[in-house]
């Protein structure tokens, strides 16, 4: 693969990692320091921010890979890295599923909707992490193998971020030779970029979050 691609990958992941870690940290910090935001629905948003934050903390190994032009951290850490990337990515996906279901319930059913409780939100969060753990652990025990790195705006961003990753993984399962290093790397890049969009789409764009952000960090407040 042309060395230029490694340089572009490292540059892009540095930008995406910085934006994601900063954006998701702000969402978590504002939530923790604003009592009025501690609603059951926002617990799901914070769970999404935590999983996205953790996923992008895995950026350094990818930068090392881009610098050296190959994976130098050994086979075991390659599996660990793949597991963590898949794990936090799947937690983010299921968090968005529950956020979408909750908003559908509120918007479509209105006042007749059964409100989400704190207990219900925590059950969903716990289920998300446990189900994802059960789904991502089997490759460690010989089930298949990992391949190197799945409102209209929300759907579009999700589709753009995860479709390349999904196609590459399914292609790797059924026809491994078609998954080239270049394809697999950029599929991972698109998927990880989703962690940059999520704090904006699900938290910072919300009026109450923006109001709290303006109080806590006026320099970062979004003006509309």
C-alpha cells in the first residue's frame, strides 16, 4: 500500500480522535454537573457518550500502525484491539437503538406513552453492555476471526459511518481475499468517525444541553 495512505490515515485519525474525545467528554462532564439533565432519557445519551469516548481512546494503536506501515504490537494485542473496537462500537449502536425507541415512544404516542423510568434506562444500559460482551467474546474462543477494522441527519450519519464497516466485515467472513488492507483501514476510519457525530447529534444539539453548556463552558456554547 502506498505510504501516503498511512500518513493520511494517521492525520485523519488524530483529528477525529481529538474531536471525539473532547466532544464526548464535554457531554459527560456537563451531565455530571447539571442536575436537571439527569433524566432517564439522558442516561442513554451519556451511555452513548461513554462508549464513544472509550472507542476513540483506542486510536493510539492505529496511529502506531500508520506510522510503521504495519501492525507491530503482536497477534494477541491485535485481537484485544479488535475486540475493544467491536465492543465499544456495538455498545454505541445499541445505545442509539434505545435512544431512537425512546424518542419514537414519546413523539408518536405522546401523552399516552409510558414514560421511561430511571430503572428502565439502567436496565437497558446494563443489557446493552452484557449483550455486546456476549456477542464480541466468541472470536477469542475460535468462532470466526476478526478482520482489521458497523431524524434524517441521524440516520444519514449512522449509515455513512457504519455501512463501509458492515460491508467489509461481511465480505471478510465469506470471501476474505477481497478485504484488502486499504479497504479494512478506511472502513474502520468511517466507523470511528461516528463517535465525533454522536455527541453533537444526541446531546449538544439538545436545547437543555446547550443551555447547561453555556453556563458551564460559555466559550464552547453553540448559538442558534
